[in-house]
């Protein structure tokens, strides 16, 4: 009987209606145990159009540690079609399901599931029902959430049912349906259906105890005796609902559970419903079948030839929790013996049975963690390592495993658990290598969470512990610390790190060996690290007192002048570039070719190991542009990002796309930069990468300002500052103020622009950055000059000092333009013309230089030359979509008497401007000749959704075929 659920039925009915119309939909049904979630799913299934296909899966508590178990259960009917998927997706699914031995990439598995479901819905709509989602193993849950978030034009619906109060099933971004208790009238109707002849006093008591829970209303009457139901006997004392149900089921099978080795105890302990395993573990197969048959007759479970299924998870929980500890342990031992030693379930049962430290089981769990980590089960690896730590025979090995578990937890985005594991490991980490590993994880969390200054300090402290004993670990920590120092605007610290990296490279050349954890203990007790412990004379120091380095806390200006951090970081960058392939002797700071490599195209080729990408050793945002390698590094980054996409490395994309977007921003392909930046921002938010998200918001705000979208610029910049300011993400704060200043110039409010940009370029400003200010300064000088603040502009230019050794033509051109704005007469013209000769990488900056030059010529009444520069400026600025500046160029042309400018219609932007961000991405890849399947693999969409986006984009672009797309992108 189904009563009291009209609201829920209506919402589920919308899913069914969407499927009938060929659309997709998703929903998460939430509620406490027994509230009717499973009944709602069954009701939805019963009311579907007969043509709708249905796939189901049920989360099983015992399988939460088995990677991709639930996904396998769901997709099993579709696996014969897996061969038709793109090869990387097909291989990933086969690896996840144990059909081949290669590691399974979690994102390729999820993408393969999406494509497989999409293809299955081609003939008829498809509904996916996932019950007990709280018991899904983490890799399966991640994959199914991935699918639910990316449903588009497919006729696929997905509905999850998740229980409250135990293992949470997080589903951010998916619509939810909260199922509450039945109201009094509906509850009374349902109880009367189950118990038509009960005494009124008994019925009233049951209604109070059930609190509108349908399962309790159905089950509680069965536990009562006939006198109790009739009102002739006193009812039991009231208990919390879940406890009441557990007591109920234990009471109903009390006689069966009294014997050790009982089949119900084995079934509850096994949890997977594998009847063959349960019977092998039983002492007497015939007796076990009798016990299970009795439970089936009592309505507790269902049986077939191969599997058993408890009617409700609470039934299994009640059996297991109501069994004495020694009986449960015996059941785990029996089940472990019934399973093959190569089965992961064998390891978990042995671990559950262990009551004291056990080195053998500890190592089995550690091996299991290594295996599942390779197949994408990072959360399962965390739990395996955590349990292995509990069973470790020594405190040092326990610390080692806890740190590994914390690292896995952090990778799985379980930050709170990672912190707890590190806190537990800290008092046990009595060796420098262990402490350094602990600090590396803690520093990584702090950096991404994101407090770069604290992260830098933590990482440096860890590196100091192992400079002599484990240089590889020290280098990795220092590389991460250097990026944190850049983001935190700490040039003095960055110079010190570069010096220490020089020392480490020299030590490598001298043949220093690394020592580390061997699995049972930690070897090596190095006697102090030169440069890191502040002892070795003349070595780089991290206490702020090294020769040529400013003390901690000194103003950035003083640190910059004292330690020459530009040159130091160039040296450090050469080292970082080689670190990805560990080729420090060839490309490290000591390399005689280093200076040439920084300005050339060879370094980026070492950033990406195709089998093990390490984006954290790539240059920070905008650094390649500052070091005069804009075009070559942009090309290398595009190839690297393409490789990451093909490998399905979604987690690495935000920090990989951010520097690429920065270089696209300065070189002009703004539509592509906006599309990729928006994609990266969504991924950064989804994975909790606040640092990358802040930088991406600031860059998207800058592009919005450059294109005249003031409202979007201000929203993005403020969102960036809300996150970046409290976390001291200084480089993102600088970029956000740059965007706001550019927006002021676009709106022709130079005073507002000068105020925002002055926070970067003026002493004591709120948004300083020792190197990024070189990019911001030209806009500040222009804004201050237009606002009549010539003295401030001159002071800012003077504070910047002379050109740096690694400055490229673009930075020299920007400096010359600043000087031209502040000069007069022939000197100004000379500076403008020289600036135009050097502005070769940024069409936006070149166009603006021509615009400013044309304005100056018009004011000097050199009308013919002014028109020439202004026409060229208008063409350049219009071509890249810089609408406010193109419009200003036309206004200046009109003021110079150019009649064509007066009559000109408003500049028409590219047809691509009418496309959504996703449509731009799809069109760009389709124009390159990629198929729908290949585009879907790169953008993590199904081929049908790709086709839908192309269908929407064609009319906007005025094309009718894919072959015409190349013309629209040129």
C-alpha cells in the first residue's frame, strides 16, 4: 500500500516525464532508515512507460571497501557493449572490474560509464535506480555522481536513495528530495492496513513509536504477541526507532543466533550475499540452509540459488551488532578461510578478525592499498592503510602507514580525515624522514586549502630535516615551498629556496645518497643539512640572515633589492623544470646551459612525464610571460594539457590550465581562454582547489573587463578576493585588482582604475606582488596619467627600477609606453615608435599602444599620422574583441575628422561570442577534425551531448556542416 507520498510522487514523476520526452534528469532521495525511499523507487519503476529500460544497483555495507563493486553490479548487463567504447574508456572499465591488470584511471572509468549509459539509451530511454547509496564504495559513488552531473541530451535518468545518519552520501550540485515522516492521517491508514484488528491503545502507541516511519509501522506489529496486539498485555518500553528495530529483529531470531557459526551470523558478516562463500564458511551446509530457510520464512531475507538478500539493511545490521564479539570474530575467520587469498575480501575479513598487532595482516592491507590506489580506489586505500596502522607491530611503521593514509585521504579530498591521521601520526614520527613526509602532506594541504605562507613554512621545515639523508624528498618539498612563496609574495624566502636548491644540486653531483623508510623502520640519521640548518658557512639559509638576503618580515622592496630574487628564481625555475624527470644534473641550477634554456623552448619538454604528470613543478601563473618565453611555453602547455586530457587526469587540469589560460590571455585567443578558464574553474571548485580557483576567477575577470563585460568582471573579482584575501593568496589578490583596474579603464573612469591598480603598484598597497606588479604597472601609469596624477605615475615607474636581464621585448615595450605617456614632444614620439617595434606577443597591448600614440598625435594636431595609428589600433582591438578600446579608437578617429569612423556601425564581435562556454569548447575541437567521441573524451561528456551542443551552435555560427567550422575559428 502506498499512501501519503503525493509530493514525492510528483517530483519522481517529473523524472519519468523527462525520459518520455527524451531528456535527462537526476535526483537524490534522502531520508532515515525505513522512511520509504526504496518503496518510492519501486513506485517510480512501476509507473514507467513500458519502453523505458531500467538498471538497478544496491549499495552493500561490506562492499564499501571493494573498489567499483557497485558500478560493476550496475553495468554488468551492459558490459558486452563495452568494446564499442573509445579504447581508453573500455580499457579503464575492464581494469576497474578486474578483467585486465592495467591500472584503472577513475575519471576514465566514470567517463566510460557515462558513455556506456548514453549508448544504451539510444533505442529507448534508460532509468538508473541506486538504492542504499550510502553504502556505495567510494570509486563507484564518484563515478555515478560524475555521470549524474553530466547528463545532458541523453534520455537517461538517475535516482539515488541514501539513508541519513550513518555513512553520508554527498552529492553537491544534484537536486534532492527529502522524504520525511508520514503525517498522522497517512500513518494511521498504513498501520490499519498492516494491523486491522489491533486495540486502539496499541494502535496509538505504535503510531507514537513509529513517528511516521513506514518500515516501523510495518515491522513493529510483528514483534508483538497476540495479547499485546489485543491490548491485553503491556507493551514494551519505548526506545529510539533504530534501536527498536534492531531489538525487534534480534528477538525474532534469538534462537538461531544463539549458536556459534550460525548461517545468519555468517550472512550478516559476509554482507555481499554470496551464498557459495557463506555455505563454504559454515560448519554444516545442511544446517546452514535450514537456518537461512527459516529466516526467509520469517520474512527477513530472500534466497535464490546463488545469492541471499536481506529485506532491509537494518535487518543485517541488527544481526551483526546483536552477535557477541567472539562469534563475530569466528565468522570473519571462517569467511576468510572460505575465500581465495588473492581475493580482497579475504584480507578484509582477516583484518576484521585481528585483535592485536599482526605484521602479516598489516602488510597484506598495505599491499591491498597499493593495488586499489592504482585502480582509482584512493578512499579504499585510505581505509586499508588506516587499519594496517592499527595492526602495525612497531610505532615507527604505524607512523609510516598513518602518513601514507593521510596522503591518500588528501588525494581523495577527505581533508578532515587527513588532518586527523597526521595528528595521530605526529607523536609517533620520531625520525627526520617520517617528520619530513608528514610535513610535506601537511604543507600540501595548507597550500591548496589555501594558506601559502603557512604552507611554505611547513614545507621548508620538513625539507630541513632530510637535506642530507633524503635529498629527493627535500627537493620535492622545496619545489612545493617555492610555488607557495611565489603565491604568498615572499621574494626573500624564494631567493633562499633557490640557493638551497643550488646546494642540493651540488650535493647530487658529489654523489650524496638518499635514505628513507624501508617498510619496517627508517634508516639514516643525517647530521644536519648545510644551508637548511643555518650551520654551514656561506650556504643558503632559511632563517633570513643569509648574505645578500633580507631578513624575514622585511618589506618586499628591501628583499627584492637585497637578494635579487628575479635571478634567483630563474635559477630555481631551471631546477624545477628538470625535476619532473629527475634530470637535475642536466637542467638543474648548476647547468651551464641554464640561462639559455630559460629563454628557449627546451625546458617545458621536461615538465611532463607521460606516465606520471607532476603539474606542481610547472611555473606559476604568468611566470613564463615574465621570463620571455610566452609563445613557446604556451605551445608546450597546450600539448601537456592535451596529454592530461587524453589520460583523463581531471584532478590535474585546474592547476595545469591556469598557466595556459594566463598565456592565452596575453597572446590574444580570448574566446579559447575564456572557455578553458571556465572549465578549469568548475573543476577547481568541484575538487576543492581554492588556489587555482582564485587565480582562474581573477583571469576570467580580467578578460571580462577587456571585452567590456563590467558586471561579470566585478562579480568574478569580488568572488576571488573573498576567497584569496583571508587565505593570503597574494598573487590572486594582485590579479583581481589588476582586473578591477582594467575594468575602470574600460569604463573610462581612470580615477577608479588608478585606485585599484595603486593597491598593487604603490607602497603599502593591499595587493602587492614582487613580480606580477611588472605586468600591472603599464595600466597603472595609464590610469594615473589619464586621471591627472602624473607624479604618482612617475614615482611608480621609478620604483620599478631598470629593466631586468631576462625581460623580453614585450616588457620593454610596456616600459617604453609608460615613459612615452610621461614624456613630451619628440621624446614621446620616439618612445612610442620604439615601443611599437618591440610589442610582438600581445595584440591587446600593441593595439593600446597605438591608441595612446594616436591620441597623443591628435592632441599635438598631427592629424594624418594620428588617423593612421588610430585606424590600425581600431582594427587590432576589434579583431581580438576588446570592445571598449575599439570603441575609444573609433571615437578618437571621429574627433580627428575621420568620416568613416563617424558613420561606422558598432563593432561586430565574433560569431563565437553568441555561443555558451561549452559550445565554444565543442566547436573549437570539432573544427580541429575530432569526432564526437573524441571530443567527449576530452571534455568528459557523452558523444550525444557533444552532438547536442553542435546542433545548438550551428545556427548561431551560420553553418550547416562540420567542414564549415574551421572557417569560423580562423
